[in-house]
C-alpha cells in the first residue's frame, strides 16, 4: 500500500524558512516523479512543484519560483520542499503527491498534508 | 498559469445526475489528454477519481464519468449518493511539466 507522510510544517514568521519532508513507502520511490500541491485555508488546490525520478529536473508555479526548492533523496525514499522568503499568502496545507504513471500528468496517491502558517 | 474555471457549487437529489464543468484554454484542457478529477471530503486529502479525461481508476464507482468538449472538461456523477457530497477539483497539464487546478466545486446532495 502506498503511503506518503508529510512533516515539517509549523508557524514561521514572514521572511522565514521551513523545510517540508514527505516519507514514501509501498512503492519504488525512485521510479516516480513527485509533486507538491498546497491548499490555503478554505481555498482550492494549487499545484506548487514537481521533481523527476532522478531529482535532476524540476518545475515550479510562478508564485513560488525563486523562493521554493524541491528535491529528493531516493536512498531515503524522501521528498523535500525548502520554503524560503515566506509570505502570509504561503499559509496552506502542503500535500505531497505521487505521479500516476510515466508520461502521465495525474496524482494517484496523496499524503495527509502538513500545515504551514506564516504569521508574525 | 491561470486557474481553470469551475462552478462554485452544484446540487442534486439522491439518484439524480449532476455535471461539473471545468473550463480552460487551448493551451491546457483543449491541448492535452491529461485532465484529471479529484474528490475531497472536509479535512481529508484529495482522492483520485478520473484521469486522462475519461479513464476511471479501479475502485472508483462507475457512476463517475469524465468527458471533454473543446476547452471544457466535465465530470458527471450519475445516481447521486449521500457520500458523493464533497468538493471536486479538475486538473490539467499545461505544458512544460506545469499543472493547473480548477477552483473547486462543492457538490451538495439535497
């Protein structure tokens, strides 16, 4: 059974930094692209970033480009998201999600999310 | 990277059908066979319901179906049941390994 468990969320001041982690199990982590999706309180889902299976190529939403960095450690079956220069509008639950299949653009498994609150 | 457009809410009685639209552009919904739909109950993680516009993963009831016409994709729930009350989100590939979600639609079972 695929399991994705996020951690690392919390309260941080504007301009601060945080690193989120997503521990994966139940599948061959190193074979799948992985994504981060966020959801502000009471709002909709927003795609944030993706990384390829080798951790070489990445993509970002315009709203986080230059501030967030996605990475992975295939030896540890863990996905990361480094959040820098945080703003109030980055407050959200952050989900990690697994790509469904090679050359496909959908998410077949999601974690339960970790809440990031940016406030002074 | 503009969000896809979904109605804020739709409703129906048990047993009825409801359809949720998802309008994009010729650069996303209309360009790729990569539209997916997700169901989210309050406080829960999203659940994968439809992929590649019309395909249904195993375990998803066949009362859920997807379609597309031009730049608008749709999710239809036939034979509406109480447990279908949730938020639903469409998502499309938009090129260059970028994805875009719709704003979400709340389905209410009357």
